[in-house]
């Protein structure tokens, strides 16, 4: 194995890490925007953030084809 091979492995590892960080930031942004909307409708910030995270989980499950049993959403 050559030095170039190890450099390639290291580059892929760090690139993947950056991609994961970017994705995490993107998801965090979407949840915060949803929480902002909920807060504008009268919820307190903590409750708005809790519901935004919950809604994100529910919608993600449905997109993956799961059918979560969520009271009130049918």
C-alpha cells in the first residue's frame, strides 16, 4: 500500500465527515424554521421546538414508508 492510498482513505473519511456535518446542519435549519412557524402561531419556544422535532420524525417515517401510529394525525 502506498502513501497515496492512505491519503485517499483519509480524504474520503474527512469528506464524509463534512458531508454528515452539512446534512446535520441542513436538518437543524429545517427544524428551526418549523419551530419559528409554530412560535408565530402562539406556542412558546420550547414547545415549538419540541413539536418541530416530533413533526420532523413523523414526516421522515412516512417518507420512508413507515406508518407510525400518531394520535391526532390519523
